[in-house]
C-alpha cells in the first residue's frame, strides 16, 4: 500500500493479521503497527500492507 494513504489509527491487514497503524516511517517505507489480537508492536514494510475497505467502517468490524 502506498505510504501516503496510511495514517495513524487506521486498521489495515498485514501478513500477521489485522493491525492498527501506530506510526508511518516515511524515510524507510515502513509502518509500525499494533496487532489486534495480542497488542504487540511490529514493523511492516508498506508494500506488505493490504488495503481492506471493510476495515474502515464506523464500527471497525471486519465482515
């Protein structure tokens, strides 16, 4: 996913599952995310983030 579309607080799908964006590191094209299941923080390359529009509804529920 292009880093210009990533913002802190948004939910995204990454290789480890659904996570919340904590910080976008534009200089290294990485994103620090917090996993939803165990709240651990991971660094993920922007290219490994998938945009899932269903994650962006008002209730933050994935269908």
